[in-house]
């Protein structure tokens, strides 16, 4: 897409209440810069090292999201600047994010990643693991993280009905968590689902944040 087309897509999505995360992994600085100049401010990376390198080279008002699997020993590198971590899949990781955020005097916003796909290789929490995490006394003591929603990835499949079922499942997890745990917290409002191949269906199913790489670059 041309940067101007990305701008049009971003505005169209915004009208539907959907935030566009430009997934810039493996993309060179000049291509990211071109989207930035066309008004894009939210970028997502899936590797810590690449994220920190790009953070240092690009304008400071970019909102950087970490969308890929995060190892506890790498949290410290992104804690000073990351705006949203999409991939929280354990209490252990959340405790470390909280610790590093506290050191920086920050509150880091996070999404709980759910596992809904068929593939064993994908990461994420089951419903039971997520509720256990949210009910644990340890979680209640974390004051430097804020859970603002959920994230998920659908299976890689040609079966549109299955993709739709998985997105519906994610949206339903979001609704249930909101009711049971976040009814007093208006900031719990993000459903991050939808990639280049399936984002339209994700929006139909109630996505509020799409993560697009291939389609944009
Ligand atoms: C790469 C990636 C995307 C973007 O995928 P595209 O198919 O290129 O749009 C979205 N989410 C995650 C977690 C990714 O790793």
C-alpha cells in the first residue's frame, strides 16, 4: 500500500472504533518513517531486540507495541518506553513487567493473550488460566501494570467458519472478563484481533485493534 492508502484505511478503521497497529517487523527504517510521515503513530514489533533498535532510531512520539511472545529476561529492555504489551501469557511474566515498570516509575498497559487456535505452537492463556491469574492475591498487588483487554490469533486455515468461531470466542472471553473482573474499570476496552488475511472478519466479530503487516508494507 502507498502511505496515503494506509492513511485512508486508518481513518476508515477509526470510524469503526478500530485502532490500526502497523506491524513493522522486518521492515527497514525508511519504510516505517514513510508511514510515520503519513500520520501513522502506532507500530507493533514482535521481537524485543528489533523493537529497541527501532525505538532508538525513529521519532519519539511513536507508540510502540510489543505483539510477540515475551521472555521475562527481556522485559527490562522495553519497560522504559513500551506503550502496550499484547502478549501477556502468564502471571510470572506480569510480575516481571510490574517490577520493571516500577523501576521506571511507569504503569505499563497490557493485554492478556488467549489461546484459541488449533495449533499447539501458538502461545496464550486458556480461560481457566486467565481467571486464575486475575483471582490470584499476587495479581491484586501489581500496581505498575494495567490490564486493558485481550489479544488473540486465529488458526492458520482456509476454513472461514473456523476463523469466525475463534474470533467469536475471543470476543466472548472479553465480554465475560469485563463482567466478572473489570466492570469498574473503563480502560478495559481493547480486543486485539485480526491480521492482514482476516482483519475484516475480526472486526465483524468485535475487534477494536487490528495488527496489520503484510497488507501495509
Ligand atoms: C506478524 C504479526 C502480525 C501481522 O501479520 P500480517 O499477516 O503480516 O498482517 C500480527 N500479529 C502478530 C502477533 C504478528 O506476529
